[in-house]
C-alpha cells in the first residue's frame, strides 16, 4: 500500500503540519523508521528520538509541542490512529483454503461448519463441533466434545481438552493448552498426595485472544471461564475455576491461582502473581511483578510484593532508594552525639 501523508490524514479525519505530499510506504518504530515510513509518538519521554527520526511522517497528539523534523499528523488519540494506519499497511492474514487436509484425523460424526479449514496432522475427537470459517492450523488437537465457534483461528499445536468451549472470533496462538487438569491434590495420613479429579471444563467467550504457550486449567468442578474480549499475553498460567471478566487484560508471565475472580476491564501487568480465592475488582490495575495476597477493590491501582496501593508503594520505594544516604546521615548524627556526650562527661 502507498499513501501520501495528506491521504492518511484525511482517512483519519486529522490535520497535517508540514509537507502533506510525502509518500508513505510502511510503518516503523520511532528509532527504526526511515525514508517512506510513518511512525508515532505518544509520550514526551521520546522527544529526543522524535527530534532525530528519519521517518517521513510522525503521528502526534494535538498537544505535541516538541521538535520534529518530519511532517506531523495531529490526532486526538495517537495509539488508536496509528493502529488504524498499521491495519491499512498490514498484509492480509493467511487464509487457508476450506477443507480437511488428508493427514488430519477427524472422527466420525464431527460437525464442521461451512468454510472450515482443518490443517495438516490435526486431530478432532468424537463429538467435536467447529463453527463456520474457523481455521485450525497444523497439529491442533480438539478433545472429545469440544466446541469452537465461528471465525476463530487456532494456530499450530493448540490443544483443547475434552468438552472445552471456545466462542466466536477467538484467536489462540501456538502451543497453548486449554483444559489441562487443575493442580489439585489431597494428602493422606502418610503425607502422600493423591490426585483430586478435575471434572469441570473451560469456557472461553467471543473475541478473545490468547497468546503462545498459555495454560488454562479445567475446573475441579463447574467451569474455568474467560469472558468476552479478554486479551491474554504469552506464557500465562490460569488455574482451575478462575473467572476472568469481560475485556480484562492479562500480560505475559502472570500466574493466577485457583478460584480467583478477575473483574471486567482489569489489567494484570507482566509477572503478576495472584494467590488463590481472591477477587480483583472491575477496572483495577496491578503493576508489573506485584504479588496479590488479598482482595483488590474496583479501580484500585496496586504495586509491590505484597502489593499495596501504588501511590503509597511508590513513595515507600523512593525512601528505600535513599537508605544508603540516610544510613550515612544516621551514622554521622551518632558520631556527633557521641562527641557531645563525651564533652559533657568531661565537664
């Protein structure tokens, strides 16, 4: 795709500051962009990078007031605008032809909707139902009684264990396992741990995206549930009977213990750990590497391990960073006091 800066601005309903006739042939990051690329800046921390950019155009906010050597497209929401631009330049998604590859193993009675594509070496067990236009790439496994909605995409080596339910327009990336047994054991009188049967299922809503190598455990009983519009990054562990509300965001390497309830629109940043049976309220944000040991109110912002309100945690962290300096001051005060006491004793 090729556009001028002016054409892109018109499609966005935005204004141009600079040469609107420049040709744009691709998108790139602020530091990597070169001639023909358009890039964006959403934070003043990158002002130096903007001043040195080789891009042919930069998407900025209407309030941007820093130096920029390239034409600027001024918009209300930089992230949203650049997402639209990226979509215009993105190549069309790979769309395999409908049909079942000859190496796939499809049990008798499996129901496939119109336009479904089943890739090489996929296995579909008895009772599976796959909705219209859904794509299963190479090596996917759907266990007994699994249902997958319409227009979904399961990338290579996704496994969905027995009776799992996946909604419409859901994307699951390589290597993810849906419905493995929950981590449940009971110790006998000798301290030997015996496996507790995990007889529940996993239910995933519509418009969900799940990253690579995610593990979502089946419920001990009932269901582990992922709401509509939830976005889950790579390498996340979601334990048995967890409920994640609509449009929540779970970032990479998060671990959520059993029976937790994550509210709608909540955000768990990278490497957050959540202890079992807790509730994180709607719209709450948990900062990276935090450990949650108690319930979090709606719309709260938490940080630290154990986590506490982010503003308090940041102030405490600032004090901790000054501890070496404070230690020196305390030692100096101690020396001065000792000197004063010595003089008083000498009278």
